[in-house]
C-alpha cells in the first residue's frame, strides 16, 4: 500500500519547509543582534562614568553594524576623555550616517556636537623640506601613513605623545616623538630637524593655532557596514538561488497535494487495495502509479527546494554587512 509512503512524503515536505522558513529570520538578525548587544554594553559603561572601558565595545558594535547611536556615544566618550580630535571624527561620521538615513534630529545633534569640540582640537604639522620630497619618501604618524597632501598642513590629533617616522630609502629611518597639548594646541615639526633612529630629537617648535584641516580618512578601520545590504553580486545570487528554492518547494507542495488526492481516490474506490476486483484493478493500478510518481516528484522538489533556499539565505545574509539603523 502507498498510505505510509505518501503520508511520510507530505510530512517530510512540511517539516523541511517549516524548518527553513523558521531558521532564516534568526540568521538574518545575527549580526544586528550582536551589534545591539555590544552597543547596550558600551552605553551602560558610558552612563556609569567608565568611558575608557566603553570605547572597545562601541567600536566592536559598529564593526558589525554601523549605527548613529554608537557613533554619537563614541564621540561623547572621546570628548569626555579630552580627545577632541577623535570626538570630532566620530561626531562627523554620525552626521554622515544620520544624513544618509534622513534622521534629521540626530543629524542636527551630531553637527552641533562636532562644532562644539572644534575649538579644542589640537593639531600637528609635519614639514618635509623640498630636498627630501622624493617619491620614495614616506611619512608616518603613530604608524599611519600621512598623505603627501597633508605635509605642511595642520592635522588634527589627540593630546599626548606622537611618534613620527620619515622613511627615505636607502637612508636610515628618521624618528621623533613630539608631545601635543590639549585645548587647541599646535605643534610644528620639521623632518630636516629629526635624527636617525636612536638619537636624541630636538624640542619641536610651537606656533599659534591655525585653521583646522579636514580629518584624514586613513583611520576609519572601525567603520563597519550595513546589515542587509552587503556585496550586491553575492546578495543577488542569494536572492536568485532562494527564489529557485522557493519555486522547488512550491512545486513539491503541489505535487504532494496531487499525490495525496490520487491516493485518496484509490482508497475511496477500494479500501482494501491492492486486493480489489479484477475489473477495477487496472484503473486503480494506474491511479496508484500516478500517486507514487507525483509523491516522488514532491519529495525531490521539497528536498531540492529546501537546499536551494537555505543556500540562498546563506549567500544573502553572509554578504559583507553594511550600516544598520540603531
């Protein structure tokens, strides 16, 4: 008899479809949930007056999903710690993200906070004399390459000691350590005055504060991207694969209904099938064959559809994340 086979096929189809559809939303929310959890942790630390400890979870949060809330909290913590340049950088980034999302209220807040700390931003000016400006020369500040268009221009930095390296092959690397004060201090340093590594470095000259240059883009390693809109190619492939999978599930369900219907007709005509009268046996065998065939097609369609749908979901939700609204 086909009763148990058909019922098992139908039950298997329903379970596969339910499992795939139930698991997909959970996977979609994974990065967002991590970002929110880290954001809540960082915000709580900040509210408890522990801004130095709050920065790490806030930075980790925006690696998973960049939100206006974590960016504003980062700016606030850096401002609290007296690091106006970093505070200004994150407030400006919060302004950009809020503007992209038409969040006018938090865009205005971020703009006002950025403007409030501008007067306290200290700057470092690295001068490279013309004789040293060959294409092979590279200047680094705290390990980050200083773009050539920033040579001789004020670059916002946080108060404290900063290491400067001038790499000019085949000569030895010149290094120096300069200390920049807070509240709008400005320090100027010339590569022509630096000494080879290991030698003493002259005290840097100081000059009055000047107009601020834009914050360089080089140190945005923690910028993150938005959950749900990563790599377009991978996401498109995921949508196509998932769509084919849904089609397979739908076809499997249709053939499952046909199979069950055919089986019901067989049982209705002969409850004791395959023990039936000879005159009905040929028609019933044909109907039973259709039930078995459509049942097999249903099982194949559901299994293949479930696999394709799961694969499409994996492609879609593992694409590089982008900024999420928080």
